C-alpha cells in the first residue's frame, strides 16, 4: 500500500505545530530538542517524498494559473 505524499506533508505540519505548542508552554528542553530534531528529519523525508513522487499532469505553461487563466474577464 502506497502512502500518499500529502500524508507526509500533513504529518510534518502537525509535528512542527506541536513544536510551536511545546515551546510556547515552556516545556522542558529535552521535549523541545527532540521535537525539533524529529521535525527536521520529517522535513527532509517530506521533501524527498514530494520530489520523488510520480505525479504527472497534462497542464502546460499555456494554461498559466488555474484560478486566473489568461482569458479571464470580469
């Protein structure tokens, strides 16, 4: 079973939000240190997984941005 890439993005985001919470609550240095180290490892894993994902699309630069295409008129 393949784990989706967005799972790694969400997990890393939650872990780094946990780090912010741990720091703001003045928890012990060991909690902050190990949460930070784990967060750095997870960022590395997340970047690797995102870059190695076999994602393909049929969009080109001619499509520009989907939220505001070239032929957009108000």
